[in-house]
């Protein structure tokens, strides 16, 4: 008799769950239903204008990096160096990252004894101020696959000041 009660309770619970699922599907059905030959989703699409169409773009024109760099302050860049100091050194020794003394004008991946990622090792040419600016703005975009885990420095004036500070040391 006990076994019959247990099996009956299990079947009753299963019936309640199945009826609940059926009722929920009936009430809250959000699938696609056929209306003639076309299929319509149950919901509304709200058209939104893009930022350019709505005039939500930047009101300020983009200032070329060369102009910002010409007015850059090495003293202001010294305060920004703290973000870099956790991984880089200015005394010629490598840390998590390569040393940055003399980086402005130095060839890419040119520090002896540092294991650069293939992404940076494959870039040719010197580290011009514009190149450094693009790199520290978004390292992962400039050199996809780089080992540098820095999130980037968005402000163009901060980048210019930091690069002016690094150039003043070389």
C-alpha cells in the first residue's frame, strides 16, 4: 500500500507540473505564429536613429595629435607616469613590461632581453609620438594579440603629456 501511495504522489506531481507548463505556455506564448503566408513575431520593433543622424555626434572637431603634442606639458605627464610605473621602469631595467627610457624614436620591440609578443615584434619602424599615442589609446586595437593588459588612455591631451614626459627623459 505504501508503494502505491508513493507512485500515486509522483504521478500527481508530474501531472501538476505538466498542467502548469501547459498553462504557462498558453498564457505567455511569445513564439512566432503564422498569419497567412507571412510570419509575424509577437512584439514591436522600435526604430532608433543612429548618433550621426540624430546629431548626437561630437560637437567639437577632432584636433590633430601633432597640434596637441606641440602644446604638451612634460610636467603634467610626470603625474600620468604613475599608471605606467607599475609595469615599466625608466632606469634601463625591464619589469613586467620593457623599460621606457628612450622609447620615443626607438624601434618597435628593440629592448634587449625582453620577450615581446608576436603582435609587437611584427611591427616595423620607430616609436614616433603618434605611434605611441595610438598604442596607449587602445593597445589591444593597435596590436591585436599584445601581452599588454592596459585598458588604454582615452584623453588625447593626457597621452600627449605622457609622451612629452617620456621624450624629456631621453
